[in-house]
């Protein structure tokens, strides 16, 4: 009986395996970043990344060497993300200014008081956390466009290809996403502006 | 000339440089006249800037071996259902593949028919066996009584007349014999 190693070698050549490893090295961080910004948590981002690369591995021979893989790869990630959402109860969209309901009564959310401590809002981690939180309040359609455009820097055309939607849809979704985000992030935007003016 | 509502809607695309030159020029012209749109434009620009400042989320160090795993000891590429041998299970892999037989169970008529057939196959030998066993018991007792009577006839003090009567009783049935009861030969 052939050893598993020998069987694998017969399926993928060492060059093909090396090519797969190069793809992981090249796109791994961005795949994880997109997955993390979309899901907002490490466990789901890990699962999405792992599944996305497993699909890349299986389709390795169908991918032409040197072909631009980004759109295809990120489409896999966004499709997997949609699959993930379908398998789960619908995410509740939470508004930051609505009190949190707990068994012991309502609890006001602690948002940083910009006026009292303007320096604090420039602390990196806090800003990242708040932006991530604000992204999480968007619907998945808007969030995906916002992440691909403003976090990953893709053009409208690239986003339309990745998400399989018309260019006009990208344009309107992104505008809508930014309108919602600017409301959520208003304290930060004002502080940032004051920082520029100072 | 662009109206306010239309211009506001185009501000994001203008900010991203995604408008055709003519439309971009029209939005620019509107911005010079409209303080409200200038304010909105600044906030959109700030929002885009904040999102762009988000650092690249660094994958946990132990994710890399997992991503490289298919090439290092994972499934055969020809096996679409193949999963890496090691590492924790994927959430996507948690739904087990349906096996063939439950398809039959999904059709109630087939399921009921199959259950009845099984029941029938089990019940027929059971009922027949019980009837045979009862019959055999009856014959067995008769045989024992007759043999015992013959045996007793050899005893010196036995009542031979009574034993003859028992041994030749037509109601006693021997194995393989049909009952002679009611033949009137007694």
C-alpha cells in the first residue's frame, strides 16, 4: 500500500505545494484581516481564513500561476462570511446610544467622554475597538463594502467584482455605510478635527 | 447644475475619486456654494480616514501552521470532503454528510411498509412455533402416560385391568398418529 506522503506527492507536485505555501504567505494576513474586520472576533476570523485557504488548496490546479487571485480569494472570504451568518441566528444590530438591558435593569453604555479627556480618545487600542464596534453595527452588506473600501483600499470596480454586485450598488452602499459610521464616530471625528486645527 | 440632494449622494464617490470628470467638476462646484455639503464631505473624509488607520489585524501565530496544513499533511486534493487530519474542526465542517439510508426513512409510506414486512417475518415463525410446541406437549404427555401404563403392567401387584384400559385408551395420541377418539372401537 502506498504511503500517504507518496499519494500526496502523486497528487500535487512539490512545485505546486510550494506555490500553495507562497499563496498563504502572500495573502494570509489580508485574508485574516478582512475576516477579522467583518466578523469582529478572532475565532470566526480563524475559521474563515482556514476554510478559505482549504478551498484555495483544493482548487490549486485550476488557478493559473501568476493570475491575480485577490478578487477570487476575497470573494471566497465574503461568501464564507455570508454562509456563517446564515447558519447563525441573525445578528442584532445594537445602537451605541441605547441603554443596555440587563437582568438588573438598564445600563448606560460607557462611551469615552471626549470633552472630559480628549487625549484618551487618541489611544490607539481604544480607537480601534470603537471603530470595530461601529463596523459591527452595520448590516453585513454595508460592512463588507466599508471593509473592502476603507480598510483594505479596494476600488469600486474591484469591490463589485469581489461581491458580485453592480458598480452603482457599491457606490450607494459605501455612501450609506459612511453616513452611519460618521454618526457613530462623531466624537472621534470632532476631536480629530480639533487636533488638526490646533 | 447639480441639485443639493444629488450632490450629497455623490460625495463619497467624489471623495474616492470614483466619479467621471464631468460629475466630479459639478460636485466640486456645488461644494463651493453649499456649507452643509462641505460639512458632510469633511465628516465622510474623516470617517474614511479613521477606517484607513485601522491596523492590519495580525493573525495569531498558531494560525499559520493551520493554514499551511493542507500542504503539510492534509487532505488529498482529489478528495472534496477531505479535511486536515490535525487542528481543530472547522465550523463549516460540522454538518455531517447525510448517509443514504435516511432518504428511505424520509418517505413515510416506504418506512411503514418496511416495518410491517419485518414484523410479519418475525411474527409468522413465532406463532407457528408456539402452536407446534403446544401440540407436541399434548402428544408428549399422552405418550408418557401410555408408556408408564405398559411399564406398570410388568409390576406384580398392578391392577392389570385398569392399566389395559389406560394403555389402549383411544383418546391417547401417539406421535405421528391421528386420534382415534370417537371411532367407537372402545
